[in-house]
């Protein structure tokens, strides 16, 4: 792949922008992790801005080294990060809520109250997951 | 029968594709090893079949993906700013959003998409009434909540339009005709007996 001749290497500019963006996101995630007040808020900082960060870094690698192998791997990385990060955030958040490791005083509203929680988790007939009919 | 084959085949082909993506080459060798490994994995780690809707609108799916990307970028910047803002005052909310879909797959993907966008985490799910319980960052007052719920329902709407079943589409239309999108969640469904 020949770089486009603009007098400077366009890919260097793209690299600078994307890596800087990713670094800023990781930095903000770190600051948020310290500054946010409780587990649930910290989860937002710990799991989210780095999604954009990793997208930027992976996109940068794909742009600066555009071969089929790198691009397909980049796609796989982004897809799997996007699929798995919310799951881990969900599991930690759920555990934090159930064990009361969060601050109620900074909530303006809590619709997952004890009552709706009981209602949601009362034992009942759960339909089988496999509902595919031929 | 067709639906059953499709719902087994799609994840299988997904595994093969993933294998080829990781190797970064589309050759007969990677295809063959991919097929063998996918067979092994789907036999060894058997999962219940997922009910696919059998419908996919490519344009709507692209619109969904594009909108998701825009949301991720904007919200990431917003959360990053929140983290470093010297005058940050914590104010969060936990909200219940009753979805209109009855499909596990659409519900899961809505939860994934909503969680992926910074600022909201799915804390709990009530599968029977398809209700998502979200923790949202930076909710200044109760007045912000309806807009938040509308954005979750809009995500669900884009997903249903992209790949929901005909049943879900009809339910979506019905809910919108009934004005359900004006004040989602203000009337909580009881049980889900319907």
C-alpha cells in the first residue's frame, strides 16, 4: 500500500488523532474511577470510555497496516469487546445492587425498589428458552 | 423445521466466520479447520437454540449500527468530561423501562446496546415482562427520566425494525398507535399475563 502523497504522511496524522483520542479516553476512565462516588458510578467510568478508546486504537492499527489479516482481526476485536464489556458491567452492577454496595442518597429515582425486585424475582413458571417450533 | 435448522446454522456459521477473521485469511484450510472446530465447540458447549426472527432488513441494521456508533462516541466524550469536570456533583437514577418486544434475542441486544453506550448499565432484567432496570449516570432530576426511557425505547425500535419478528413489529406499531411512546413506563404492566 502506497501512502497518498500530500507532502506529509496522512497516516501519521490519523495515528496522532486516534491514539490521542484513545489516550484521553483511558485517562478519563482512570480519573472517573477515582472521582466517582460509588461502585455503580465507577462502573460507568471503568467499562465505557475505553470502548471508544479501544475502537480508536484498533482502527488506527487497521489504517496504518491495512492488510486483510489486520482488518479482520480488528473487526473481531471490536465485536468481542462490544459484546463482552456490557456483560461484565452488568454482572458487577447486579452484584453491587443486591449487596447494597451503592449510595442511595445520590439517586434521584430508584425504580428497582424492593417491591418490584421481589415481584421480578418471585419463583414462577419460566417458559423454556427453546421456543423454536419447526 | 426450517426455523430450527436456521437457528442452529446461524451461530455455527458465525463461529466459522470468527475463526477465519482471527486467522485473517479466507482459505480452504481456515474454512475446513473452522468447520471442524465449530462442530466440536457446538457439541462440547451445547447451548439452547436461540429463536431467530427469520427477518433481517440490511438498511435498518446499518442505520442501527451507525446510530449506535454515534451514540458511543458522543456519550464517551460526555462521560469523559463528567469524570474530569471540576464541578462534578453525583446524581444518578435507577429506572425501569418496560420494552415492547417478547423476543429474548431482541431484549438481549437492546440491553447490550444500551449498556454499550456510556452512561447507562443494565442492572437487572425481568424477562417475563421484558423490563430492563438501568442505572443511569448524571440524571439531574426526575424530569430527565422520560427522555432517557424514550431513548432506550428508540434503540429497541431500531432493533425491531432491523431484525424483529413480525409479531414484535405488530406489537411495536400497536404500542405506538396507543401513544405508548409519549410516557413510557408511567403505566407499569402488571405481571405480563397478556
